[in-house]
């Protein structure tokens, strides 16, 4: 990161970097501080603005503080890692500004595959060997958890000492208790005996993902700040898991254990008085049977509302009107299939009539735009499916201004589509070019990179060797050519 001086940019020095962190902390509400025997550096391998919008990260932060004689301090991937390297500045925590190397435990919350390079950066900047085999008991114990563990935590095996697989609200307490009472040399063997823990070199296979007890629900924000992508929004989950069976999703009912809903009164009780913006977060938030009542209560208190994973088939006039009253200007939902045939194949259960109705309700409620998440490259997709996407998008755009957020399909382990190949990058780019030309500027298109999607695919399908390939690509600059060379000899599982 750089700052401007007299119209020119110059690199930030150590004082400026620290001062920027202090300004962020000063603008936070809800920071936890505690004198404890066991201190954990809770790290997110993404920049602050993204990481502090993670409900899971904030939940584990609070759970560690709830544990007897344990405390957590937060650290993040720097916005500009090179600025830290130039200043020989290690990654430090936001609470005390201590280097993470001074903590006996460094716990990473990792959302998805591409964040693995953030883990490399944070360890490297701190002078900690990235490879687990190069570390000694004198180094901090490296723990990992987060949403990535629901898909493919195996790529982390060469780099971390232990992985919590699945929901971590209870496992983190088991870990902290064991860490406090166990000699470091004995710790891996003790952890390997517990359900929900994977210890590289000791656990033969990844265990089934654990589920937190119902009384641990709902997860909700601990810290609110304006300096995030969800500025000053209090996040809470009305449900956890999903009862739907979309063939591409790691949160499909059979993997997540189905949907568990939180009572309306409990959701409303958790929302603090000073929260002016509330986000309902979950894999299937609008599938909560009382979603309209929840949204109504929040909006009628004069608060703004945000709802993740808004399903088109759950949208009606009342909900659309409430969302508009709660500050919605763009209604966002997902199609996730270029044609009805592809949506049916994926088990999406979203029809054209649902999406047409969403467009009509967007306009009727006075919102300005409809945004659709779209996937291309699903198994068996043809040019006819792409032509249907163009035709239907133009039909929607005649009702309300439309944005398509287009991403290539990436197969994930444990799903019915796990064995599906990744469509070639040239083919995906040709399809995207056809979509652009067919829509003729009448629809806004926000495409995701086919190259990054391919990297994600290789990581999502790979084993520990894919993790090592990622390290090799990162060390060689992280360009696409480096990733291609690194993955050239990696076997796919």
C-alpha cells in the first residue's frame, strides 16, 4: 500500500502501517480484551475488510474468549504484503500489536481454496517456516478451520499441525482445553483421538465434518465497524445448513446435515440496540419459515436489512416490499444455470417463472436493478444453453435493469458433480464473449476470471500435493504461468 505526498505516491513506512491499524481498531465496537494464560493469534488469510465480514471468524473469536483462561487477538493478511517486507515488519495482532510469533497458537480461519496463498504470505512475513516438517516445537502450533474444511482441507496438510473439520464452536473449546493440559510433543497424538480433528501424519483419513450443538446457534457478529465490505452491518444467521440438494454445492442437505432454524425471538433478542444495519446470513436464509416476520420486525424498527442467499422461489410481494423499505436498491438472487435444462440438471429448483417474478417484484417495489448470479460450464452445457441465457436475460432486462455476475463452474469434493471436469479456459472465454455480444450492452456483465476458477478447481480436486504445488506457484510469483507449471504433474483425486 502507498500513501500520497505532494501529489506523488510513496511506500508506507512501519509507523504509518501501525497507525493505520490503530485507526481501524479505534473505529471498532465490540473488541474483546482479556488477560489469560493461553493467548491465540486468530488469523484470517484475507485483508481486514473481507475478514471482518466473516461471521465464522467473528464467532470463533468470541468462543475463544469464552473459554476459561483463554483469549484471542486478531491478525489479517496485509493489504500490501510487500510493504511489510520492505519494512521487515512481521504480521502483528490488532489488539496488542504483538507479532503472531509470540503466540503459542496461531489459528487460521480459511474460507476457500484460493486463500491458501494468504496463509503462505502471513507465515512467511512472520519468519515461520511454511512447511510443517521444517518447524519445531519452538514454533507456534498452527491450527486451521473454516468453511474450506467442508470441501477440501487436504491441501492444508503440508502446512498446518491440525485441522478442525466442520463447525468449530465446540471443537475449539476441546482444543484449548487439551492444549493447556498437554505437553507439546504429546499434543498431536491426543488430538488425533478426538472426533472432528485431522492431524497430518497421524489421522489416516479426514473425519466427517462436525456439527455444533443447537444451543451454540445462532452465530452473530462480535465487532461492528464501518471498515468492511459490509459496512457497520450486524450479522446473524437465522438458520444453519441447507435442506436443498443442489448438485454442485458443498452445503447441500446431505453434507451439511440439513437446515437448523433459529427461533424468531432469539434472532431478534441478539440484535443490539445500536445496530442500524442487520444482515441475515446463511446458506439458505430465505428458507427460514418465518423469514418475512424476521425481516418485518427488523425493518419496522427503522433498520436497514441485508439477506444473503435470497432464493427466487421464496420471493413474493410482501418480502420484496420489506426489502425495499430496508434499503435495498438492487435485488440479488441466483439462477446458477444458463438454461432451464441446466438448472434442472443441477437440482436448482429455480424456474423461469421464478426469475421473471423476481424482476417484476423488483420493479414494483421501486428497486433499481436485479442482479443474478450465473454459472457457465456445468456438465453437458451446450451453445444452445448459452443462447437461452442470452434470450432470457434480454427478456428480464425489458422488465428491470439487469446485472449478470457470471462465474465458471468449479466442481467440489463430496458433491454429485465432484467428478465433473473443468471446461477449458478458451471455451469458457468464448462463451463469455458470445454472451457479451448477444446482450449488446443491454445487460451489465460482471465476469469472474476463468483462469482463477481453473486454479480453484485444481486445488478443490487435489490432495496434499496440490497444496505443495500452490506453494511452488506462490514462490515463483503467483502468475498464471507459474500455476500451470506447478500443477503440471499433480494427480487429481
